[in-house]
């Protein structure tokens, strides 16, 4: 049997080898210098002092990077996700393959072994060859797809096109392909045994032979292709920090070490305000170092802009442009900041900095910032965990601090400030919604187990009051030992925080936390996803730790525990008669999407639900989040207008929601189109079904009675 | 240039108002107060004038907010300073003050401060008198333009578009002058908590009517007040015909 093996550095003379190492070290030097330079730029940002959780990071490396899940999840850019994954795995395997060859080479040098290979031979090498050829093929196919897409789309059309992109994508492909040229030439030159194991390389060997490569010219051809491939790889390595390839490093850091969750916001302290005299981001150096790094993670793929409801409504906001515009500005300004700091000049009075464009106004307009509903769709779809939302809310903080907001949204904030609710209605009327209902309060029922948080909408808005009435009815039916805060509740401050009014939020939160502490509240249910999100994610930052449940979760558990009984046969509704709109802050930000569906199934049978095109995490915003509720938009300019059309396309007679804001927005939007569709909270649908069940069972009971 | 902006403290219009025991005034206990919305518009206009002027080199505009009322007005003064007034004058008085006394006190402040322009609300939303601005112009013998919906400068004159019942009247005045503002002039900016914290450092000049040499002797006395019946008869109708029938029934048609 012929010995299967390969020669290392076959056909490569000493001079070439020396030159090769010089090139290798040069390219790695350029790489390291570039990363060092970027790091210096990132460090003009604020250090947040957040500790790295290495265990969670290790897990994230597996689940978020190695799995390539983030680039493939979602409905958008499925193909790009697939080919990126092929390229990723191909790249990793080829890289490991190269490392193994290096181990072989240095093994020889280290242990002074001459001649035969240590392990690149025999059966191992047979497997190695097949394996590498296959993954190399996947890699090359992936790269080819991106190259074709770029050529087809044209440069101008290609998202956030940079001049280096064409070189980059071409190089990615040619590196992969030219690897096979080399393999083919090696097979010819070394007359490798079992060449069909390297099936792609072997095909190239045949091709080269057909093209006239023979024993006479093989050495020259091989050497020149070897250098071509090598130089291309070195320039590729060197270009890492200077091109989009930087996303490999910055993106991995972002995905693995930062892992910002949607809905998370970093608090500002009063001390910080006193020290710096401002809140939020005025200039690019006011961003956190992690945010600046995340700008470099962005490859400008545009998933965020495709998912943005504000973009969809024609608002002057595109999350990708926000990130890319700030990145461009950052590249321009960061060196000036470093220079000013190095020379001990005041950044605010520095001439060079003053001459540069302003982040606010010149780079990002106030209209752009105020267009965001903080629905988090952009962050959710980002394969590299970039959060345009956090960039926007941090910049809003500055605008609020400067008083750069007027009209109805400013009035809503002022009203929370003085009356504890965005309508400015009297705090003492907070319990009027429960008039005539005998709803227990923390005072009338001090031994309560669970607190029902009402929220401002159900307190003052007559339509939403009905939601609270339904929930109360269901809690009473199930015999739950609950209570409400009565007039002592006030706005959670959720929308104030997302609008950038951090201190109004903190004031509201501290107030509420004190009240909740006074009554020793441990568990809370609420029908409002915004209250839920604030109690769940914001309040723990200020010492308020509670078990917080959405009413859909709690009602669903009551049904499962048989405390709420619905005769599912009696209440079955027509197939597809109900559709469900997932609220952003419920499904996307807090991951609650199965319980509301369980309630619909319980209340109307398992065929009643007709899913809308975008559901669950993919849901599209009604337009009221992030304080947008308080902006006056003309109907045709409203965010969520297309969502209304999408919901109506399901032909369902009832649109189920589970958020007071969504209920208001969808009711307005649908009323403008048709009067044939009802909009209801899931608790209302459930309460009606139980009411129906009762009617039917009392009917049958009566009949029985008559018979007896 | 110096702009004086009188800012009155009034009860929050979103809150239901109850009368005191002898029905001569509103019972303000527990009612949050705000800057009279028309005065807030006046202050916003002063701030915008300053911001626009700022881009022109060499101009320096000082904005002084004036508040007449009890100690509790501190909070609204803070808001005015947070919005952007440079400093404030607080004339402390717990007594009932009518428009004449208010304008007399303002005149005393004007004599001291010597502003080039006074911008104030056309009326305060508590008493709705619509007199203080006009009285002040009288005391000072200055030109006045009431109900402004647009203000601009032309050389050393100020141009004001006045909202009248029948349309817009454009007038031009010499300075110094008094302008009272209408609703559509602008939308006041938001004074956030950080801005209010920073405003703590701005100076507030505190005085009393005696310090200013003005006797608090109101010429108008409130004899009694009555609230409108809050009872409303709401009926839900199912269609337009029913609505018309109901309106006819109620004598509205």
C-alpha cells in the first residue's frame, strides 16, 4: 500500500521560507497595531466598571458565536445567515487545519525530527484531507455567494458600502479558491497517493493538467500560486482591524463579554450629574467604552432598519444609519479627543473639537432620536448584539437635561412630575376605577399574597378600566388573595426613563419602592407590559426586588391549576376568528409569548387563533412605546399604521392584545379602517368565555333540575 | 438687552378646584401648582429670542423672571430658572393681590431692573382677568402689544402679530415695550430635574411689597365664588339619528 502523506513546505526554498516568515510577522504586526489603535479610540468612552462574568461569557461563546444562531435567527436575511454560517464553520475548520500543520512543522523543529511526518500521514491524514476539503468547499461557496450578491446589488446599493468592501469580499473568496489551486498543484507535484480523498483539490489537479501544467513547469507554477495565496492571506490578516472584518473581534466581544439584554438601561447617579454637569450623551466620548466598541461590531447588514417600525412609518430614523453615522463621526472626533486629553486641553473649549461637527444636530437630529419607540426590534435582530436603542436613549437623556423638548410629550413628563401620572389627573382619584366593585386594597386586606398593579392607563382611561375590571373578576372567581395599592400607586416612570428623563424615573421608582416596602409586597401581577418591564428590570437597580408576572402568565397558571374553569367545548370560536398582537415589551423584551396564546386557546379553542405575519419576537410596534404615546402624529404619519393593516389581513374578527398602549393604538388605528373588528385584552376574552361557560352550565343545571 | 418675564403661580388646571369655607377663594391645599401657562409661553419666547440672538455676535441678553406670591412660589421660580431664566426676583406676599396691585408691584420692579422689554402672559388662568399687562404698560407709559402670536425684531423696533377675534393685526413698537402672549406663540420647553438642580445655583432676589414701596391695597374685592355644577348627564347613543333626536330633545338643535 502506498504511504499517504504530504510534504510540508514542499517546493518552498529557504529564501522563500524566510521571506514568508517576514511577511507573516509583518502582517500580524499590522493586525496587532490596528487593534491597539482601535482600543485606544474605544477608551475615550466612559468606563462603566462592569465586571466580566467569565462563566456566562464562556456559555455565550458557545451559544451565541459558535452556534452562529444570532446570524440565522429571525425571518430576515435567511440566505445571508446561512452562507455566513457556512463561511464561519469553513473558516474555523481551515484555521484549525492550518494550526495542525503548524504543530507538525514546529514539532519537527522542536524535537529535531527529520523526514517523516509525525501525524500528517496514514488514516489520520486521509480523514483530515476529506474533512478539510469539505469545509473548505463550504467556506468558498459561502464567500462566493457574498461576492455574487455584492456584484448583483451594485456598490451603491450595498448596505453602508465602504471602498474596502469589494477588496474584502473578493479576497475572502479568492483565498478559499486559491487554496484548492495549491492543493491541486501539490497533488500533481508530489504525485500524492489516493488523490481522490482531496476531491476538490484533485479536480483542480485535473484542471491544471488540462491547462498544460506538467512536470516541467509545475515547480514554477506552484511557487507563484503559493506566493499569491500567501500574500493574499497576509493582507487579509493585516486588514482585519481596518475593514469590516473588525466585526469578528468587536462583535465577539459584544456577544460574549457584554451581552446587554433588551430593555436594560444603565442608571445615572446624582453624583455623576454633579460632577459632569450633564446627563447622558452630549459628545461621542460620553458613550460607554462598550458602546463605542459596539459601533465597530456593526457590519451594516441592515437587519435593524428592516425591523424598525419607525423606518417603516417613514420617520427620519434608521437604526443602522444611526450606528454608522455615529461610527463615522467617532472616527473623525476620537483622535481629536485623545490629542486634547494628551495635551491637557479642556475638551469643551478645544478649537479642533469645536470645529468638528456636533453629535447632536449635525450627526443625529433630535427628530431622529424622538422617532424611536424603544421597541427593541433593532437590538433583537442584531446578530452582533449592537443596541441602537441604548444609543438613542442615552442621547435622549442629554436632550431632556437641556430642556430640548416641548409640547405634549413634555407636558406628559411634567404631569408625572406633579401628579404621578401622564394625564396629570388628581392622584386622589386613583382608585375611582374600582368604584362599586369592592376591590381589596393593601389596607383593607393586609394579609394579601399578591399585589395587582393597576398602572395609570387602567386608572384613568375608561376603555382600559374595563381591562382591570376583567382581571379583578377573574381573580375573584379563582379566589385569589390579592390586593391593590389604591391611591398610593403612581406612574412606574417607565416611559419617562425611555424618554431619557432618568431622574424623573428615579424619583417615581423610589416613591413606589417605598410604598411597596411599606406593605411588604413580594409578588406583583400587572396587565401592563411597560409596568412589568420597569418593575422587573428597572426597579432591582434601586433595591426593588419582586416576583413580577404579567396577568397572562398568572391567569394561565390559574387555568392550569384548575382554579379558573372554562368549558373549552362550549366556548369554541370559529377557526381563525381571533388574531393576537404581541406587545414589544411583553414578547420581545420580556420573552412572554406562549401564555397569552394559552389564554386564547382556553377561551376560544385551539383553532381560533390566526397568527399575524409578524408575531412573537418578530412583532411590530403599535407605536406607543418609549414615550411615543404622547407625541401628536397625524394619522397617516403614525408608527403602527402598517401593523394595523397587517392585523386586518388575517381577516380575524377580534384582535387580541395584552398591553394598554397597544389596545389604545390598535383601537384608534382599526377604527379608522373598519367597524367590524373588535379589539380586546386577552383577560377580557377569557372573562367573557368564563361568563359564557357559566351561562351554559347554569342552563344545563336548570334543565336537570326541571327533570328531577 | 434685558427681558423681564413676570411668571405667576397658578393651580394645576388638571385638578378639580374646591372653594374655601367662606367661598371667596379656591382652596389650594394639596393642589399642585404650575407657572401660569401663558407666562411659560412668555418665558419660552424670551429664551428663543436669546437663542436666536446668540448666533449674532456681540449681543448679550439677560432674562429675569419675576414672581409675586407666597414663599411656596420658590418651586415655580426654580422651574423658570431651570427653563433658562438667568435670575429671578421674588416679591413675597401672602395677601390677596388684584391686577392693579400686581401691576404696581411689577412697575416697582421695572424701575429697579430697567428692562428693555417685558413679555408676560395675556392673562393668568386662575382669575382670568387679562389686565395686569395693560395696567403695567399704563404705569410705565410704554407701548403695548397684547395677544402676541409672533414676535420679531426690526432694527430697534419690535414687530408683533396680534391675534384678534377677526384676524391677525401686525404692529410695530419702539422699545421699551410690553408684550402679552397668546396661546399659539410657541410651546414651552421642559424643565427636567437635572436642570432644576442646576438652577439652584442661580440667584433669586427676594423682597417684599414694603421694600418696593408699594401698598397692597386691592381695588377689587371678591365677594363670593360659585363652582359650576359638575353634574353631567351622559348618554350613549347608537347612531347619528338618535344623536340628533337627543340633541333636539335637549334643545341644542
